C-alpha cells in the first residue's frame, strides 16, 4: 500500500514504470491491477495506457482499467469515447462497469447521454442494466429545472 501511495504522488514521471508493471504478464494479476489503479492518479497522460488495458484479453485487467478510467481528471475525450463504445459490449459485466464509470465522470461524459438513455429505455435489456443506465444518466446529464 505504501508503494501505491508513493507512486500515485509521483505524477506523470512514473507512467512508464507503472505501465511496464501493468503489461508484465509474468507478474501476478493483483500487481497488474494495482498498477492500473495507480495510473488513474498520474494524470491525463495515463489515459492511453489505460484505454489500451481496457481492451486486454485478461478480463480482470480489463475491468480494472475500465473502473479506473474515471479517476483521470479532467476526463479526456478519448476516455469518454472508449467508455461510450463499451456500452455496446455484449459482456454484461463490462457494460455495467462502463455505465458506472461514465456516471463517475459526471457531466464531462455528457456525450454518452444518448446511449445511456437508449440503454435505460431498451425493454430487451435486463432490469439491472436499465437501472444502472438510469442512475448514470442522472449523473451525466443532471436535470436542474423543467427546462433542462
């Protein structure tokens, strides 16, 4: 845990070392998942490696990358675009994680509102998916008045 905190405070200078850890297949998946989490705290420069990890064949690494993308602030357009694309993923766990991640980003992910709205209204999807989409939609496109 001390290493996680220390690395998180290093900023973009630590990105290369953390990415190397995340991509090292010889390491335990827990170490690689922790590397994903650290990347989320290293600034916008860490977006591309996390987006790449969100395409991993390793499901645990992929999910951790998707969960971590909202930690990058301010949220780059590429992050919102990747999470929005994942809303079409047939794997419910990936789809739900992307939905929640967009909600964590909030209004900067407003570009995903139409897709979240479509998921919420799709009666062919599970109630869980529709509920998650509705919750995230409220965070992405908050309504403050009748005119919103």
